């Protein structure tokens, strides 16, 4: 009797263990299936996220500033742009622009009156000046322009090429050019700053090689005598955009410009002056863009 009970108990224990093993096996299998489904779900989500097109907020405005070297002078420039239809075939940027420039005559070169120290050994050493110059010519220009892309930017290392054209008003500012002169008066010489006049032409140009020109004056001389010469300004060129990101602005522009004034601009007294100017230029500018 005891032996039968022992055999039955052993069978029951065996069946119980078998059931427990099966239950543990099924539980592990369900956990594996759940983990597999979770992994597949995460992979599908990641794939959908990667293929989903993210909405890019278009840029609508920009601001830039820079420095321009012209074949006849220099300019400081500021542009305020309004971007239209970004990333479309009709994309362009309408902008307002201002610049401050100085124009130089082709015959305008620095010189030094070496004869001054010989004729006047007791006087201070001469300084540099522009022989024959009678006016500094500055311009404050403003107007509107447009930038039109003509090549797409393939990647961050590529350059976007744009066609640029401008039009506007130029307010020419004529400031008398003063020289430091040593002018004879009676039995002595008087040193003074003076601008060009027919009455002092002999000394302003040192026609008789008397050593009357000491040198040029400082910038402030003649500011109160500035005269206005209005005109028109046109410019066209190619802008090469090297910006690393959509919101940065960095590039170089190369082109040509023309200016026409209402009358001849007297910069030199001993060379031909003109009422119109043509030049080629290159500038560098930087700035930013935003939504």
C-alpha cells in the first residue's frame, strides 16, 4: 500500500513539474513574442519618422552689410531684403539698399613737395597731398534692387550664383579740398589752409616751383562748405553665396556700375572732369536671414 502511494506521488510530482515547465516555457515564449512585436513597432515608427517630410518654415527676410572696392573708389553697403517664393522657380529677393562711397579721379595720386624743404629749410617737413585736386567727392546712395538665383545649391559646399541688379538715387557731396600752404605776403610768408581759387592758383599748384605747398589738410577742413550734386545710380552683377546655413549670409558680389549727375563734377583742376562715371567692383558682405 505504501509503495503504491509512493508511486502515485512520484507520478503526481512528475506531472506537476512538467506542467510548471510548460507554463514557464509558454510565458517565456509570450515575452519573446511581445519583445519582438515591440522592436518591430519601434522600427516602423523610426522608418515613418525618417521618411516623413518635415515642414520647413520659409525664410522671408534678410539683412546684410559689407565693404566694396570700386575701380574708382570704395563703398560701405547695407542691404535689407525681403525673400519671395523661397525654394520655387520664381524665387527672388527684393531689397532696399544704401551705401556711402568716395569717388576718386583717375589722375588723383598722392605726392610730396620735395622742393619745400630745400626752399624753406627752417619749416616743418612736408606731408603727402593730392596735386591738382580741388574737391573730395562723396556719395550717399539709396534705392531698390533684386536678387534672382540662376544656379541651385547642391550641398553645403556648393556656391549659389545669383544675378543682382540695382537702381536708385545718388546724392553727390562735394567737399572742398584744402591744402596747407606757405604764401608770401609782403616781405614774409604766411602759413594757412586754403582751398583752390583763381586768386591763389599760383600757390595752390605751386606753378613757379616756390615750394609753397606744405601738404594736405585733415578731413574736417571744408565740411561746412559741402555742396549737393544729385544724380542716378545703376548697378548689376553676380552674387556668389557661400553661406553654410539657410539663416546665414556670406558672399561676394562682382559687377559694374554707372552714375549720372546733373552737371560736371569738379574733382581736379588740371585734368578732365565728367558728369558720368563707370566702374567695376567687388564686394564682400555678411549678415543673416530669418522667417
